[in-house]
C-alpha cells in the first residue's frame, strides 16, 4: 500500500531530507532547500523523485511537479458523438 504525499515538504522528508534529495536530483542542497518554500518541484525532477518515493512505498501526485493529468470526460452511452469538423 502506498502513502500519497501532498506537499513538497512531505516528499523531501520521506526521501531523506535536503541533502538526500539534492543528491537524488543532481542539484545543490540550496536548490533542494528552496523547494520547501514552493508548492511544486521543477518538472525535470519528476522521474527521479517518483522512483525514489516508489522504492519507499510512497507516491505523490504529478501536480507537485506541475504535470497535468489527462482528463477523463464522462461519456453518456446514449449520446451521439459530434461530427468531426475536418
């Protein structure tokens, strides 16, 4: 069972703190410390941090890296699809 984290501070704490996150993402400790003051991480740290979290049994929403998830519109089974305008 994974535990979903919802803030940058929680993610950094679970991954072992500022120095561990800096090493994991190949950034300086100062840069990693700055992330505690923001609501999101740089998007190019997504894969490394998600892999680190998964190894520890945790996860975090992609929105913490400013990643948009695909919207799944609800489809009415009886509704007709609009014609393609092209």
